[in-house]
């Protein structure tokens, strides 16, 4: 199937399943080094490993993405509701694979504590340089899907608001804005290369104000338009938001298939689940649901429930657009 033959529904479902599957494939080897993955590359579904979880177990990445998705399925956009679902995730194991929380980033946990104390959601996220983990980028996918037809200005405004629930620094906000613009282009049927080019042009225009100058400098390599030509050794795969976004776009541009993008993300080592989660969502949109191997979908925890949640979200989004 060519990219032009992939339906909007298939792209949306491909993005959602692609994100969760990438996350689950990366969980067993999170924090392994690139050298370890070069010696023992991941090629298929594994289990146990880092967190001693069975095959098909997804992490906080998918849980917080699901919190966002479930909120958007009931409300147009309610930051307080999203924030309260994050609180339920941490305190009640809401939207987890097996009713327990086994991994959550420090910046996210701190923001959720502030939410529990009554902090307004748009002020809960940390704003220091140390608060630039990938915790808002990993869950932003449903925002890009739900609001892909908004103007670019409105789309990044929404992305910034939702990022600030856990990550309020401008660098994290820009990463979420970038991801949502890229998601929008991919949903509209652009190739990876064209989507990258158009997104970069939008970023240069939308973030031209002086207060964004320092952040544009931080994103200079991504915004150069030449990230795909970098050697693998130059692409980092830590939990830093800039590294995750760079690696995800790099792999999206260089990988001919969903499977290759996700495996290459995991085999970079480091924050394997989040890098695979983010690029899995992007590549799933690009190639559609059928590109995700059934053997990778089969063991996913709560697969039937996820299917219902995803179908409801996509149906409501596409009905709105019809």
C-alpha cells in the first residue's frame, strides 16, 4: 500500500497502536547502552528485562497518552480533567497495563504532586532547564490527532497548554508544538520528507518572536533540514526531550517501514521505550495500521480495551471532521 492509499482512519489508528507497541517493545531493554543493543539487537517482542514485566507491557508513556486520549473522547479540551486523570494514574494506577505503576519520570511525578495539591494544570509543570525530560512529548500524540485541522497557530497553542501540565519549560513546549505540526502534516498525507520540510518552515515562522530565540538555537540541528544526513553516532537517545525528538524525526526520515523505525529506535539504547513510542506514533501515522506486525500487536496488554478506546476516539474525531 502506498502512502496516498492510507485512509485517515488507518493513519490515526496506526499512530495510536504504533505508539503503544513501540513503547511495549522498548520497555524490557530500557536504560541499556547502544553497545549492548549492538551486541544483542531487539528484533521481536521480548518480556521481563528492566522492569520484570511480561511481553506486551506498556509504560507510563502510554498510560499518560491514554489519559489524554480518554479525556479528549469525553471533552473537547479540558486541562483540569486531563490533569486529574494524571493524578489517578499515579495514585490509583488508572490506565495502566496491570493495575500498578512501575515507571514514572521525576518531573512528571513532581507536577502530578502539584496537581494533587490544587495547582492549576497550566501552572503545574516545572519550568527550569532540569525539567526538560520527554514526559510531555511522549503523551502529546492525541492532541496532534484531535486538532490536526486547526490552524498552525492554534495547534501549537493547544500543544503548549497540554505540555505545561507536566512540563512548562519553553523547550518542552516547543517540542510538543513541533510534534503536533508534524503529526498534522503526516495525517494530511505528506511523505516523511515533505512533512519534515513543511514543519520546519512552520516552526521558523511560528517561533520567530524574540522569546523563542534561545530555543530555536537549541533545535538548530533539527531545524537545519539536514537531520537525516547525520551519522547514527551523532544522534542521542536519552530521556532529554530534544534528544527524543531529534532521534524520532531522524528515524522517521531514514526508515522505510514502521517495523524498522521502531527497532532502530530501540537498538539505539537509552530511553528505548519513549523513543520507540514517539517514532512509533509518527511512523504508524505515515504507514497506517496495517504496517504494524500482528505478532507485535497480539501480546499487548488490555488489547481489547485499547481497541475500544482507540475506535471511540478516532470515530469522534473523524465524525467531527465530516
